[in-house]
């Protein structure tokens, strides 16, 4: 597969990864800002996330004396894995060498790896909250996994591929086709994304109410650059899901060649789509309340049901036989 | 007797294992014999087995011969082909590491009242039996080797027979092994009956009607499934595996179950021949159920070895999912996809063998160093046993199917196979298979959760008991055994293409088509169907991860940033946290218990003790018991009581029976 | 065929066989031990007579077996049993039988059954006295039936011995006697058996007071 | 021992001389050794006889008839007699020392042991059905006093039941024999030959089917009682459990075999005769039915027993049932399997009873619940019992697996659905055996248990032989069994 090794493509891949890094805090900040607007607050400026990160990076890291070496390694692992995951998602252009290196299932694998170490880090210090957070995080993700995979399957079965580039390409070539399966898959994937990125109604990134937090409970003991990495990683994850959804289901505008113009157009399209999605999410988070942990299964069952319907409608309606 | 080349090392392997058993006979006299001679012989046997297996896989030859043993008109037939080679290598690899690990571990028995002869002798027989099973080419030798394997492992399970639990486990194990063996025997009987002979050659030629083929298949599925530990005939497994000495548990869980998988593949793909897709559906369902139930039950355990045993059920389930897919594809005329699924199953087979052995050895190391098998008593071991901790982490990541280790690759291949369901004519199958795959995804995620729990509770946090506090790193040999396996976890995770091209001969032999296109784009790229469909480049993934980790850490730990201040845990500023405040394994799994509650029998009650403190009891047990096993037991007991009632003790009654029989027979004859 | 065509000898044999059958019926119904022993002795006499009668028709080794039968079945064994009964003072004892009539009726039924079984044998025409087979079979089965029905050790022995009588009768009447060596062996066995019975009476009466076999039921598999 | 016949005479009549000799020898130790010596002599003689027959072919003279079938059983009988004598010498000496039996009963024991051997060998070697009957009856008489040797109420009761049931059964067998004689006289030129098996076998086809049918029923019930076929088996557990252990060993290892042998010989007569009757294969079918019922009842009776020796006698019932089933099925494969099973079962079962003898001595009781942790008390006995049970339960590499494998194979070929019963029966039997034995062997030993002086040589030898047979059947034996198969089933397997 030599054509995957053209330096140009790799350069583009690198650029896209960097864009991810740069964009992730922005998206988070945007959502936060829109939310506060909706709550009639002014809210922090869009640059706030960057400031936070810079501040944290400058601070000295505190590590609990009970923590083991894993506690200090985890942030790098989590951040690195999430970053690599992000690097395989087509951001501006369709053709992406990294998409061939790791398809969508591997992407899920990367995120799982990050989550694995995040949860371990949560348990490492040996506090009650860390374990609680780890346990809940693993439960939620476990329940989200099948729905996620079902959605991926529905797409993959239409696109006959699990390679993200090919999937996007397929949807581009197909043009505007109304597939019930895609509708269901999209809805399901949205629910999953919300759960996976720890947003309301599953988790609340803003809370430190002991008994309600999941993600926060795991990174409770982190500080300084470690905390920064963890935060950054979760922002990356949020953006990753966003890009995944918008680029796979509504690929229009994404660059099909590596010309500057089309790349720029792709960037514009992406920003527009992401802003829209962020807006949606913010609205949702404003109108919804966080659920009890044991309502989460129902929520995720709904997601699974949707994706399952997506699959069925694919099998029954779209291919017949 | 002159053996063709690949058979030579194979024979050497078997002989070395037997020799190890032989020298152990004297181990009760000289205790060190076990460490100094028996175990090295096992290492030799293992290495020879690996060599033989790789030899036959590379050369692609099929060698056969006869041994002057067995029945007069049916000498033991030995046949060594790619499939046998693969499994022999697998056995050898695990045996080697176990035997490296063994000497350090068995030291603790040298001053007990246990018979080292029994330990060493039956270990050798066990290994030899397993090796002979994969070499057998007729039903008689197969059954003999098979039962030798079961019987010797039974003696190993009951090795520490003072505990009633171990005796019960051993009995249950042997009973189910026997029942399974009888089913297998019946299956072979059906084949031999139509094939005219108990040699596998004759059976391959058997022309069975579809019905009888299905009967034979069902018998084989039951028999081999019982040994492999498929739900619902798995109940012996979580009882028997944990109570054996840990290196034996490793052998049983990692290798013996695989021998059952071998038997199943040999029987259904090789001997039965033309596979029906209906069988595949059955296998797929059983596999999915086993995978899910296995991992759920595992989540509920807090005894480390028991938990690992339940994970064997899960992984066997995954293997059978692959096999089921392969059968479905093969049965509906998609040999290429069938080959893909089969390879995925085989890949997971060897992966599970390696990381499960690694984990059991790790558990053994903990047991050896901290004398604890209950996770609630562990904690903070990573600081005290860094090497074991590292290797165990590798095992956890692998079994949780996370990149870049081996467990992920096989699950990825299984998913890829499942994703090709669209190629099937039958719409029901097209929608059934993805659901099975979704279950597989759920299983994987739950496994990850389970091993977060395992590693977090046992190796991280604070020590929960004095034992755990004073644990010390284990001996070099024991570390070497684990290290070898950990290394292979990584290798198989990074070098799938090499491995695939190595075992390519198996699908070629069984299904007629190879999987060469999966590796034709160079060692870097794994493309199971076609580059445009899916591709995975493990080496690049590893590089990417290392780059990301490396760069980020280098960049952030430069200069004064490197410093970290050590302080007390914050914990939201509550009172100083202590070991008792940590999340326990039971607490960790509580949400899962609640969400999946109806699948277990959960008995939970809180009782207040007289000193005012409260006592919380929790029992989570298999539903399989009251649904399947209790009734059978009751039936047999009732029947035997009925028969016992005949023996009244009245001689006149007995005479009456005689008279009655006589009259009835006379009436019949006239 | 009908009786007239037969020689007096054979007719006599038939009469004696019938009497032997009668003897086993009386054994079956007889409640008092001594009387039972007597009827057993008489049965032995019948068998011995039949043997001699057959021997008259030129099979000389049968004289020996006739002698054996007489001495064993009608003298020695009854005498031993008498002695034992007296030793264990049970002469006056009478065993209570539940339903004597039923017992006898069942016996009659058995006789008919035996006849039905023996019919095909008698069809093959060979020797005149083959009809006796049915009778002897009946005696054997009645002996067994007696052992089932009666509870006393002694009565069981009697039943056993009358079975032997039936066998002798069958051998003699249907096949003109077995080869001598066999006859001797059988007789020897019967003798030893009789002695052993004697031994056992004492052991049993030592272990359990009475000689009621229904009390010999320690060894059983009933789950209490 | 020049001519085979003299070897035969030595084999058969040494024990008879032994009876006379041991009846007079007063000193017990001498008697014990003498008994052993005699059995060794018998074994040697039987080997000589075997080799003579193997090379010289069948031997029929003076109403003795030796062919492959019975010479193989003769060797087996003398061999097990010898090993049992090896075991019984110290064992019975200890019993006597404990004062459980008197000196003259010891004398009786030794004499009757030889007497039993004599009747067994006579029954095996004779050519005359009448003598066969006499010998089998004699075997009952010889052993009945041995069963009641301890004179406990239980043993007396057991002996009485044994005596009565087998006596009645044998009486019925005699009636059957008479009928055979009767039928023979219709066809044979010389009526005196009417009980000579070899003659009858030659002209079996002309015998009248109906008579033979009825005769076979009587013989089946009669000899079947001694084989221990359900429902005539009730004497067997009692006799085995109450008699001294060596007696249990020979009863299980030899007597049942000989009775089955008699049944087999008569089936060989009945089959050709019945072939031209209304129901040709009735004899075989009856045997199959009895065998299967006994097999199932035996395996069910193995569950949750309380007396260890009773349990193993039930296992004997089970295995005899299996053999009867195999022989009833006929056909070369089944017959070969039955013969092999006879061999391995006798070896294993007698070995087990020897071990059980030691175990009961160690624990001082036969109650399973009170025998615990044998492996700790005396590893030799514990492992012996465990491995013996593994062998009898049909685990490879022990020989019983081979024969059961063949039986199942034969069943699969001709009666596929019956194999379901066989397989489940085997599983149930296994569950019973191990469920009872494992607690006795494993776990902690009660303090009152003490190791005893046990001579495990017979056990080791037997188990090694069984192991060997399971791994590879030596060509000599294979050909031998094949000859027998040819003799019985008309065609061989090799």
C-alpha cells in the first residue's frame, strides 16, 4: 500500500492532528460560552480554556504519597492515546493515511485504552472517590460500547468498509441519500457521544458534587501538568466525537483533494458544522438535567435500540433479500 | 522406528514430558529433584514442541506414522499437520514458561505433607497427554490421550485435598470430564459407524446423512464444549481451575481448554467435512452467551484465580464466536470469509493461551509472595512487586483487548469477519451476526472494566492486609516465566502479519483457501479482506502511540517542570484517607451487579452483630446450577433409591423374583 | 396317545409320578413340620420307585441311582430333618399360612402352566414316559413356589429338596437317567447340601432365636 | 509335564489333593504357605497347559475338553488364585491373630480355598455338561461356608441367602441340562454322549429348537443367578460384603466368570439349534436384555452406598451385565470385547478387593462414612484404591477402557440407540464410584486410623497388567482371544 506513504499525505495528517490539538479547547470553550449565554450569564471568553491549560502547565505537580508510578505515567498515556485516536479521523480532507493505519474499530480501541488508564489512575491513589469514579466510568462506557459499535456497523455495512476515509468518501459519492439506517445511527451515536464525553445528562464536567461526578472523580487527585493533560485529553475526545459525527454523516464541504482552496473550504465547513453541533449540545445540556447513575442504563439502552433499529432498517429496507 | 523430521522433535517433546513424570517418581525421596530435573525436562519438552510446531507450519508438510500401541487391529495412528503443529507449538510455548516458573513456585510444597511425586508425575503426564491429543489420528489414541489429560489434571486439582472445596471441585471436574469424554466417544462412534473404522482417515471418508452428521456434531459440541467450558456446561471450570497449584491452573486454563478447541475444530472442520451453517448459528449463540456470562460472572468474583477462571469461559466464548462465524460462512459458500473467521478464532486461541497463562502465573506470584488469593486483602502490590506488576499489567491490557497488544488484534479480526455479514444471502443471519458482534463489544468493554478492577484493587492503592504489606518480589525464574509470555503478548500484538502468514496453512488445509491476501501488502499492513475495506498496521500504531507518549512526556518533563511534590492524598479534603476507605472489589462491581442483576442469583443480607457493628454478606452464584444440574442429580438419586428398594433383605422375596423371571421367560419362549 | 396302549410298567410310572405331584401339594399345604417331612419322604419313595421301574426296562445303572435316591431323599434327609426339628424342639410347631386355599390354587395354576410349557416337548415322539416331564417340571416349580410361600427355614429346605426330586424324576422319566458319573455327582451335591442345611439351622437359630426366614433381613439397601 | 494331558491333570487335581492335604495340616503358618505353594504350582501347570494347547491345538480326552476359550480362563483363574493366596496368607493370619476366627475355621478356610479352585478348574475344563453343573454347584457349596466364616449374624444370613438363591438357581440349571440331554438323545447315535459338549456342539444344528429354547431359559436363569444377573443378583452384595476379603476377591474375580463361561458354552449350543426355530436369535436377545438391565441396575446401585464391599460388588454386577450384553450381542467385535473385558475386569476387581481388604483393616470398619484420608494414613493403599477405581471406572490408559470402547463401538454398529443407555450408565456408575471413594481416600484421616502391614504386590501386578493391556494388547494374547472369537462368533477380528 505504497500510495499511503506519500509524504504529502503524512504532512497533511500531521497538520490535521495539530489542528485537533489546537481546536479542542476552543470547542469546549464555545460550548461553555453558549451555555452560559443560555443561562443569562456572560461566561468566560473563548480563550479561557487555553489560559487554564497554560496556567496548569506552569504549576508544580503534586502527587499523593500513596500513588505509584502508574499514577504519573497515566496522563501521558491517556493524552497520547486520545491524540493518536484523533489523528485517524478525517478532519479537513478525506484521504488520510492514518485512517488506513487504524480504522474506526481501532479508534474505539484507542479511546478504550485511554479510558483504561484513566480509570486505573483513579484507583491508584487509593481514595474512595477515585474507585467510585473508575467503577462508574467503566460501567457507562461498557454500556455505551455496543451502541457505538452497532452504529459503526450500520455505517460500515453500507460503506463496506471500516476505514474512516472510505466511509466518508462513500457518503460523499452517494450524495444526498435519505437512509433510515443512518438517521437511527446518527441519533444513537449522538447519545453515545454525550455519554462517552461525560456530558449532561450522564455526567457533569462542571460539578464537584462528590456523589454525582464520574470523570472528575477519577482525576480528583491530579494537579499541575498532569491535570492539564487530562483536561486536554477530554477536550480532544469531545472534539473527536464531534468531528466524527459531522464528517461521517454530513461530509459535505470536506476537501477531496489536497489543494489549498479545497482545504480552506473544508476548514470553513468543519468550523461551521462544529459550531452548530456545539450549539445543539449546549442547548441540550441546558434543558436537560443530570440523571441518577442507575438511569444511565436506560439512556444507553435507548441508544442501543436506536442503532439496532438502524441496523435492521439497513438489512430490511435498504438491501432487501 | 524412523520418524520423519517434524515428528522427531514432537516425539522428543512427548518423551521429555513422560521422562519428567518418570523422574518425579523419586521426588518424594529427593525433594529438589522436582526443581532440578523434572521442570527442566518440561522446559525441554516445551521447546521441542514449539520447534516441532513451527517446523511443520513452515514446511507445510503432513507427516504420519504408526505406533505399536493400542488395539491389535488398530495401532495408534499419529498424524502431524498444520493444525496439530499450531496447537503443539501453543502447548509448548506455555509449557516452557510454566516450567521456567515452576521451580520457584513448587519450592513452597517441599516442606509440606503433599506428595511431590504426585505433583511432578501428573504434571508430566498432563503435558504429555495434551501433546498426544493433538498428534492422535485415530479415535482410540485420541480418547486415551484425552482421558490421560483429564485424569492427571484431576489429580492435580485435588493435589491440596485437605480442603473440602477442592475435593468437591475435583469430583465435579472429573465427572463432567467423563461425561464429555463419553459424548465425544459417541460422536466418534457415529462417524466410525458410517465411515467403517476408527482411524481419522476412515472417518474423513464417512458419508453421513445430514441428520446423522448433525447428531455427531451435536455430540462433539457437547463433549468438547464441556471441556472448553461453554455456558451452560462450564460450571466445573471456575471450581476446578482456581484450586489447582497456580502453574497448573495456568496450564489448564491456557492450554487444556485449547486442546478442547483443537478437538472441536478437528472434529467439525476436518472429520465431519462439509459444514452446515445451522451448526454455525448454534456455535455462534453458545459462544456469545458464554462470552457475556463469563465476563459478567467474572466481574462478580473477588477471588483472583476464580475470576481468571471465569474469564477463560469468556474468552472461549469469543473463540467459539469466531468458529461459529467461520461455520456460517463456510456453510453458505463463502470459504474466504470462513477462513478469515477461522484465523481470527485461532488467533484468539493462542492469544488467550498466552495472556491467560501470564495472568495465572501472576496470580500465583501474588499467592506465593503475599499468600493471598482474595483481592480484598491485596492492594499496593505494584510498589512491592514491580516486575510482576508490570507483566500483570501487560496481561490485563491484552485480555481487555486494547491496542497495541495481542488481544486486540484477534478481536479486531473477529469484528472484521462479522462485518462481512452483508455478503450473506440470508437476511436473518445478516442481522443476527451484528448483534453477536455487539455482544462481543459489550463483552470486551466489561472485560476492560473487570481488569480495571483487578489491577486497581490488587496492584494499586494501599495495601489492605499485613500480608500484602510484606509481599516481596518473586524469584528470577518465576519472573522469567511471566516475562516470556508478556513478550509474546506484545509480539503477537505488533506482528500479526508474520503470525498470519505462519498459520496460513491451516485454513488452506481445512477450507481449501488461504488468507495470503491479508498479508500481501508487506509486513506492515494487515488487510483481512481488501485494503479499501479495512486495514490495520500494528507496527505503525505502536510507533504512533510511543511517539505521542514520548513527545508529550519529554516536552512536559523538561527543566524544572520535572519536579513533583509528594503530599497526602486530597480526596476532596475529607479526613485523611486510609486503606479501609478504599473502593473494594465488591464495591467496584456493585453497579454492574445492579444493572445485570437478573442474570445472577444474588443473595445479599445485612445483619447487625451484638457489638452494634453490621455484617454484610453477599453471595453471587451461577443460575446454571438450579436450572440444569440439580434436577439431573435429583433424578439419579431417586432412581438409585428406587433400585435400592428392591434389595429388601427378604429371601422369599428374592426367590419370588427368580420364580417370576422364570415364568415370564418360559411364557416368552413358548 | 392314550393310556391303554402303554405297558403296565409305564402306567405304574404315571401313577407314581402323579402321587409324587400329590406329595408336593401336600408339602405345600402342610402346616405341621413333622407331617411335612413325612410327605417329603414319601415323595422321595415315589421317585425312587419310578427309578427302579425304569431300571427294570434294562438300564442297569439306574438301580444305583434308585438306591441313592431312596437312601438320601426318603431316609437320610428326612431322618436328619427330624433330628434337627427334635433338637430345636419344633415338632409341635405349626406354621401359620396366610391363605392356604389361595396357595394351593396358585399351585394348581402353576401345574397347568407347566403342562402348557411342556406340551411342545412331549410332541416329539420318543419314549413312552415323556409325559412325566410336565409332572416333574410341575414338581420343580411347586418346590420353588413353596420356598416363596413358606416362611420356615425347614419348609424352605423341604421345598428345595422337593425341587431336586422333581429334577430326578425328570431325568429318569424323560431320558432314562443321566450318565452315572453325573448321577453320582448330583447325589453327592445333594448330600453335602443337606449337611450344610443342618449346619445352618444351628447357626441361624444361634443368630436369631426362631427359624423364620423373614427375620433374616439385616442386609438390605432400604434407606431408613 | 510332558504331554498336555498330564499338565491338565496336574492343573485340575492339584487343588483336590490340596483339599485333602490342608484338611489334615494343623499348623496354620504351614497351611498358609502350602496354600500359596499349591496355587503357584497350579499356575505353572496351567501355563504349561496353555503353551501345550497353543502349539498342539485343542485337546479332548476323557471327558475333558480344552480349547482356546477355557484354557484362557484356566490361566486367568489360577493366576488370580495365586495372587489372592499371596494376599490372603498374611491377611488371614492377621484376622486369626485378632481372634475373629478360630484355628479350625482357618483350616477350613485353606481347605475350602483349594476346594473352590478345584471346582472352578473342573467346571472350566470338563467336557460334560453334567459335570459342569456338578462343579458349579460344588463351587457354591465350597464357598458358602467361607462366606459365613466370621459367624456373625450378618455373615450367616448372607451365607444362607447365597446358599438358597444359588441352590435354587442351580437346580433350575440342572433341569435345563436334563432338557438338553433329552433333546440330544433324539439326534445322537450314542445317547451316552448326550451331555458331551464337544459332541453336542458338532451336531448342535439338529437339536430340536423348542426344547433347546426352554432348556436355555432354565439355564439362563440358573447360571445367570451365579453370574449375578438382575433380578437374580440379590445374593451377590450380601455374600461379597460379609465374607472374608480374599473370598470376595475370588468370588468377584473368578466365580462370576466361570458362571458366565458356562452360559457362553450353552449359548454356543443353543444358537445353532434355535437358528432353525421360530425365533432364531432369542438366546442372544435374552442375554442382551439381562445384561443391559443388570448394567443399569448395577450402576444405579453404586450411588451413595454405605458399605464399601457392597459397593464394589454392585460394580461387579454392572460389569458382568456389560459382558453378558456383549456376548449376547454376538458378532466378532462384541465377543472379543466381552472376552477382553472378562480378563481386565477380573484382574482389576480382585486388585480392588485386595486393596479394600487393607483399607477396612486400616479403618477397622467397612462403613464408607468412617473410612477417611487413606492417602495420609497409608499412601500405598490410598493410591491403590484411587487408581484401581479409576481403572474400574473405565479410564484410560487402563485396559477396561479398551474393552468398554470396543463394546460401545460394537453397539454403535448394530444397536446405535442402546449405546445411549450404555454411555449414560457408564457416567452414572462413574459418579457413584468416585463420589464414594474420593472422600475415603482424600482429606484428613481420623486419629484412630493406623497404617497396617500391607502387601501391595498383587495390586501392583494386577494394575500394571491392566495398564499394559490398555496401552497395547500383546500379539500373543490378541491371537489367542481372536481364536476364541472365531470359536464363538464364527469369524475373527484380526
